[in-house]
C-alpha cells in the first residue's frame, strides 16, 4: 500500500482523486490546503486527515505527495517534501523556470527519492498504443509537429489570468505543446515567439515555432480564442493526426504516403490521471528516482522552451530576476 498526501485541494486535485480511485494499492492519508474550508471540504469528500499546515502534512505517515497547487509554489513544496523523505509527483509545470527546476533536481539527487512532473498525455492508452503501432509500421522519423490549444471559456476569476500565480497561456497550456514537440522531435535548438498580453499582464495568446534536432514545430496556446484542436505529426512516409482534444487523446489517424489509412481508438477512463498515478506508483516500487517517460531531462527541456519563449516576449513573473520592465497590453 502506497500512502499519499496531497498539497492543494482545488480543481486538479479533484480530478486527481477521480483517477486515484481507479488505482489499486493506494491510500489517501492526509491533505493540505492554504484555505481551511477547502481542505475540510476535500477530506469530507475523499477521506483522510485534514492538515492546516504543510508541516503537519509532511509529518504524516505518507510515502508520496501530489502537489496540486498553482505553479508559484511548486518548487518550494517539492523541495520541502523531498527533504521530509517523501516521493513527489508535481503538477505541470514543475517549476516557474529552469533555475528553480535545477534546484529541485539537486535535492532529488541528495535524497535519492522519486520526482516526476505530472504531464499526463504520454500515459494515456491512445498515446502508448500509437507509439507501439508506429514501431512496426513507421511513418519514418518525425520532422514536423503542429499542435495547440486555446480555451476561451475560462471564468474571469480563473488563476490562469493571475500574473502573481504564474498564469498565462505559455505556462499553463504551452507546456503541453512543449512536451509534444520534444517527445517527437528531440532536443530544442531554437524558439521564435509572437503573441499578445491581456489586462492582467499575462500572455493571452501566443504562437511559438521551434527548431529541434529532428525538425520543426508550430505551436499555439491561448485564453481568448476558441481553438481546442488536434495535433499533427509528420514524417517522410506519412503523418499522424491525434484528434481533438489531443492532450486527452482517445483517437488517432495514421495516413501513409502509399494511401493506407489506419484508425486507432483507445478511450480513456476515470478522468485520465489514473494512468499517470499507476506509472508513478510502479516507479516507487522499483526504487526509481525518475520516470523514463517524463524524465528529469524532459522536464528541463520543456521548461527551458517556455523560458526562452517568455524571454522573447518580455513575460516575467514576480520574484524572478528579469528584464527592465514587463511588456503589457500590446502586441509582442
């Protein structure tokens, strides 16, 4: 039995518990939120003890912690949990920037504990089956990726719009696209970014194209246009379409140069986070310190891409050592 604690009891923690209920051999022991009423409501629904300080949570009899807070606190909570002897599954993005992630990974090395960023798409049945199919019927090495998501229905009070809480389309959505490009095209070599800011100082819409060891990508992310979309992965012998919503993948089409077309359908269950949770638990049992799927290097590559994109448009979060001023309410 792997005993879990949760830091942060908001929207994503609720979805985490939907998947958690479908995984064998796990138990929720304790939860913490910065707001007492939030953690009280959470434990009333899901069980376990309510903790009103993070110190109380870390002193609990738990093996692993899921960090479900907003990105501004990911690094601090990850380091505290690791130093308390707990394995850490931290929601994406793992940290605000690459230097913060390097600090976390230094503690991982010191403690010998498991740390993984919660990047869900590669654990879905569709994604794993697609990779397996292409291993025997390839489209050739991928040379181009196109993907994006723009969600225009976030409520006005959503944390995505909050600069202090590390909101913005690149950080909240673009990190998914960063994963897809790196997973298929390899190491990042260059980034070019354009877009626009909103009234709260966050990037409301961004387009970024990237150059990798294996090819090129064209990506977008935003909050003021309706652009929930698919993803395209192209190789010399064909291309793959992961149909919308590609970040919760359930259906893909492979179109080959010779005219063949193959449909792959793999519905997901229990909200989709159950596959990621099971993978993490398997890693704990194996004594691993990182995932071979979302490795530490993968997390470094992803946040490095977002760092470079933010630097080009002048998006800086409070507390970061940064450029002279923040660009607001204008075209990048």
